[in-house]
C-alpha cells in the first residue's frame, strides 16, 4: 500500500517535475511586417548582456528577443536558427536572450532549439518593406564561446575590406550586425554584388569578460573556439544556394581564410 501511495504522489507531482521546456519570442512578430531597424537613435538597442552594438552600419537590424522557460537540467548552448542559419544562443539566469539580426525582404523564420535538439518555438513572418532589396550575398558568422570575440573579414573584388573598423563599403557591401559581446552573429550582405572573387576570413581577435575586452589566453571559456560561417547566395529566391563551414580557432590572433568564391 505504501508503495502504491508513493507511486500516486509521484504521478501527481510529475507534471511539475517534467514540465516541457518552452520558449517565448517577442521579436520579430509573426505575420506581415513593414519595418526595419527598430531603434534609430544615436545609442541603438543593446545586445545581451550589456555592451552596446555601436559598430556596423545598422541597416535593417532587428533584435530577436525572448525567454527560455522550464529548462530543468538542460544546459546551453541552445540554438537560434534564423532562416536556417544556426547560431549558439546563451541566456541570463532567467532564460532571457536578445540577439541582433539583419533580415532581408520576403519570407523569414526564427526558431529556438533546445540544447537537446528539441524545437521550442518557431515564428514565420514576411518582411514586406518594399524599400528593402533581398541580399544576393549574405555571410553569417557565429561561434560557441560567449567569452571570445571573433571578427568576420570580407575582401570584395575591387579590393575593399569590410571588417569592424570599416563596416560600410562604397560598393554597397556592409557588415551588420557586428557582434561585440560573443557569440555573434556577425553578418555581411550585398544586394548588388560586384562580379569577381570574394575572400572570406575569420579572426580570433581577443576575449570578452566582466572587465571588458582582454587578450589573456586563458580568459576564454573553451580551449578550442568553434566558429561556423554560412554563405548564402540569392537568399529567399528559387536560386538560393548555401554552404556552411566549421572552422576551429585556438589562439588569439588566428586569422584563417575560410572561403574564396566567385560571383
């Protein structure tokens, strides 16, 4: 009888103990959307946890914000898949997160995936801003260490170099957002690409902690930083093509040529 009563008590408590993890997304809103950058002030909205997103050209940037709940023993990194581009997702102690992204025109999707691979929340929406031209070239960089600072570098066919100190190029290419607090994303887009050869580099610039940026070799979280670079051509069209590259970085100062491609 005692065992039977314990079993009943256990079953009664199970919903609380086994509550399924969930995710809430406050941005972007599902359905049709007609706006781009949400904050046009001189001090744009910040990424989590505190450092300002004060670089990049801030073109069409949107903050994807939300909260993960009832995660139990699940541990980060969780994943944020934006238009199929996977990014590591870290939260605060309450499960809250905010990551910047520059959406293109047309159909877009945002999905939160738990550390166990379970889809927690998916939002589909259509960006109907007629002033926005779809990206013909998009490069997305993310990495798996929130204490490391990685940078995306792009050299275009005319020899111009897009990176954190020169986010906007005269040929229409631009770096935005520029993740300054780890683990990204960093993103480069061109809507009217030049024909020729493009060079894609990733640089392990330094580390980031409570005291700001530093170059201490042991202040990163992971011994090997795993970066992921996704190249998308002709995004949101029937001619869309994509490639993903996994690149390990081990030491501050590492600069690796990830991809050479022609357009």
